[in-house]
C-alpha cells in the first residue's frame, strides 16, 4: 500500500498546486496574484525538497512535507497560507454593475 498511498499524496499535492495557480491567475488585483503565486511556490518547494530528501536525490534538510510531516508550527503556517488563498479566491468575484 505504500506506493499507492504515496502516489495519492503526490496527486493531491498536484491538485492543490494547480488550484492555487488558478487562484493566482484569476485574482482581482496584482497583490493577490503575487501572494497566491508566492504561497504556491512555498508549497512546490517544500513538496519537491521533502520528496527529494526521501528518495535520496537532495541533501537532508529540515523542510517538512506540508500537512503530513510532524510539527505544530509548520501545520499552523500551512493553514494560514491556505486561508490566504481562500480569501484571495473569495475576493476575485468582480462586480457586474458599476454605480
């Protein structure tokens, strides 16, 4: 079951990253787009670094795998990043009627 679970986790991360990039692309203003793309970059870097460490391709560092690795401060930081992405996503609705 290890290969199946690892594949499912990687697929879930790819879905998370594509959704974050979609939010960055459709953000209402430039600041929201920059924040969303920066958070996406954080998730991509942490995912690639941690998976590379486990496979032995990259040097071992203290980078946690988002939402899976043990650590309270990392989990809280990831939840704050997701909250920022959700806030940017909720503000992207543009008004149809202008007063």
